[in-house]
């Protein structure tokens, strides 16, 4: 039986994908890129590679942190593709993570996979990341570049940081709250990656975001409704910038991203709208 390799398998999405694939009998092999090299033959005969590894972007962006964010994605992907090139029986597909940070700060502009990349640090990182992944196409590997939005999951750090103040009645807007957040429920993120592996029509850039992007203030209000608490305390933009530095652009920046490619291929989202997605996540976990 063919094997799927996952880098970043210890992360939230990696754990979910490993569990989902194993549940249908697909052998899964975690692969660490921390050593900066891959043992010869490790990708020999592998069917698919899911590449999720990268330094977390959350936290204050010191010069050291910025360097780690870039290097982990650019250099890690280069090492991975070089290992594919060295294999005589190469994987048929590489699904490589990227992010909606590719589009930069874009206000109310509707963004699809055909939109030009934006400006800024994360846009530069995503460009370098995707360029390295795209090299695998010359090896005869089908390459899918999954541009992930904010993944909402019970065990996602970002969701937990929204949920606690909301339950205390303090989950107000961040900055003006008018910025668009492009998000995706973890169920849909995992299903989309698995679909991209199985369906040969998926190739190139694919936005992994729900079809209903929402302004941050509307997300805060929806979360307040599902936990039955008021939405009271705003977080001023200047405070977020002072606390988080460059990372504050992730919270205050506006990206109105639409999953045009997935929808054109008939992908059906289980959680297309924010309030339903949040209600699912705050409900008791199934046993």
C-alpha cells in the first residue's frame, strides 16, 4: 500500500491529517526537516507528500524570529524537493502549505488565486516558499500550493486566544474590527488537502479559506453569540502593535480571500459561514 509523508505532522493540521489518513488505511510517515537534510531513499516509492513544516508565525517578530520564519519555509522546502529529485520513484503529488499572507494587506479587495501577490514580510515569505515547492513540477510531480487562512479548531492556539476572552464577555474587536479575516474550519482544511491529493484536477495555487470571509468585528460578535456573552472590550490597534510588533499585521491586516479554485472544482464546504463554524467548535467534543 502506498505511503503518504507528512512534514509538520506534530502540528495541529498535521495531526488531524495523519489521523484522517490512518483511519482509511493509508500508511502515514512523519518526516522531520529540523536536521536540514533528508536521508537518501526516504522518499523512494512514496505516493504523496504533505508539506506543512514551518516556524510558527505567532509571537513577537524579532529579527531572529523573522529569519526563522523565512528559513524554515524556504530552505526546508528546498531540501524536500531536492530529496524528490534524488529519488528514482518519485511521489506523484506534493501538497505544500502556503498562506493567505501571500496577498498582503488588501483592504476590501476580493482576492482569488489569480490575484497578484502583495507586499510585506509574509508576502515575501510565501513567495519564496511557493517558488521552492513549484520546482517539483519539473520533476513530474503534481504540485498543489495550499494558501491557508486562519484555521479554526478546538486545539488551535489562535482559536483558544479568541475563545477565553469571549467567554469572559471581553471578546471585542481588534483595532477597528473592519479588517477581513479569511478563515477555515479544520474539518474543511483537512478534507481539502486530502481532496487535492486524490483529485488530479487540483494543481497550482488553491485558497484554503471558507467561502464566507468575515470582518473581524463580525467574528467577535458571532463568537459572543455562540457562547452567550456580550462583546465588550476592544483591543486598540496601537496596543497590539506595541505588544506584538510585526505580527500585529496578521491581526489588523485585511485579506478578503475567496476559494475560487476549490469551488470551481466542486468542493463542498462543511462549514461555509463563520457562526456555524464557531458553534460547532464550542459544542462539546464528540466522544
